[in-house]
C-alpha cells in the first residue's frame, strides 16, 4: 500500500499491519525502546499454521521497514541502484528482441512442419489414387481380354460355318451331287403320285 511512498499511504499501511498482528494475537513491539530503534522481528521455526505465520511475518516486516524509513522494497531513500535505467532498458530490449527472434523461428518451424504434413497427406492421396487407377485399368484390361476371346470364338464359329457352307455348295455342284438331287427329286415325284392315287380310292 505504501509503494507510492505517500505519507498518508504509509501511515495507513502501518495501522493495517498492526491490526493484522493484533488479530493473530501477536502484538507489535510499539513500546518505547530507549536503547535505539525497534528490535527486528523474531523469525523462528514453528509448528503453527504456515498461512498465519506468513501473515504475521509479513506484517512484522512491513512495520519494521516503515519504522526504519525504508520503502516497499526495503531500501532507504538515499540508496542508488547499481545500474542505470538506460542499461536496464537496453538489456530488456535485447532480451525482448531475442524472444521475438525465437518466436519467429518457432513460427517458421511450425509452418514448415505443417507444410510437410500437408505434403505427406497429398502424396498419400496421390498414391492411393494411382493404386485405384491401376486396379481399374487392370479390370478394364481383363474385360478387354474377355471381349477379344469372345470375338475370337465368334470368328472361329463364323469361319467354320462358311467352310461348311462352301463344302456343301461344292458337294452340290459335283456330278454325284446332281445325280443324287435327280434321284431324290424323282423319288419325291413318285411318292407324291402314289399318295394322290391312294387318296382317290
């Protein structure tokens, strides 16, 4: 509360620290001390509740710092920092630049990893597509082979039919074929004449 180092804030913080000590039955050392300043707080090991001990210790520390004229960080007003603000700022800027560079490297690496993952997925999809296309092409080749086999069989049957027809025509055109046709026709005529006579009776 007294970080702003205003007298009103310091006085209010002092009273709050005293109230914390009275609440936890640890009255502050505000009695007169003719030997010098107030004694330092007594820090010792205890088996009490650590949260209560922490509050009491914090209140004792705050009262001690206020009574000694120290600021919130425990330094006197005439203490000079070991480093100037400019040096601290330059170091902070350097660390921030390093952090930004590391962040950019991390972003670039993440993008590279994601790009590689996308490339792997694309390659896997292309491989699957090529395999399916190969299977389809194989099926189409087998279908074409079946069609060629069926066409070959049909061609063979057609050739056999043409050959049989040519043989039949050649046999018919021979002299024996003509005599056979003559006697076959004569027998057919006699049979027809006999059937007609039989039907008249």
